[in-house]
């Protein structure tokens, strides 16, 4: 499996070609000069196909806010993957995001959140794979992809 991260500026978003990705080669967008979720939402009407986003969690941008933004994006365009990175505890943020992208009631406690009887409805129309970023790796369940190469604005992670 391979995951490709496309690093772009906000100005470049509107000019992106339609990219083809599938379950084995997803493409995730990271905007390097703005809020990725807001900027992707602003151009999403022009895009078709499956996409993903790379979001940076922090005390100011919590897992709950990330889940809300991803859920909203999923109703504007096909979002199949989200990568959550953070200065610390990226996997804990990712766990909360994944739990909040369901229709189920969420009660959990980990290093970044304490949630009791929360909902984030409606759930995205399609399942979303939530990855966590750790230095040169991205992880989902038992899958670990390592940074393999960078070509221009695209960084590839492979198993």
C-alpha cells in the first residue's frame, strides 16, 4: 500500500488537476499556508474523485474539531482518508477522531480527550480511514507506512 501527501499552498488548490486515487494509493492534501479543512472546503465543488486531508492537531485544534471538520468535508466531497499529526500523542488524537466519525455514542478517555456520551451526527456517508503521523511514518491499526521518497510537492509513504 502507498499513501501520497500533496503539499500545496492555498493559491495552488484551485488549480489542482483531478487526481485519481484508490484504496491502495490514496492522496491526502496538506495546505502549507492555511487551514487545510477550510481551504479544501472552499474549492471542493470543483473536484471529483476520492481525496484525503492531512490535519495538524493541537490544543487549539482538538480531535473533536478535526472530526467535525472531516465530517463536514465528507458531505462536500469524497473523503476517504484523514491523517492526523501532532507535536505529541498523534495516535490518541486519531483514536478520538475515528470514534467521532461514527453514528455511535462516544465515551472515551485518553491522553488528549475525555468524552462522555458524545455524538457527531450525521456520520460521513462513506467510511473514512484515520491515520496518525509519527515522524516518518503513518499508521492505521496494524498498517505502518514509511516515508519512501519525495518528488516535488509529493511525499510517498509505503509499506
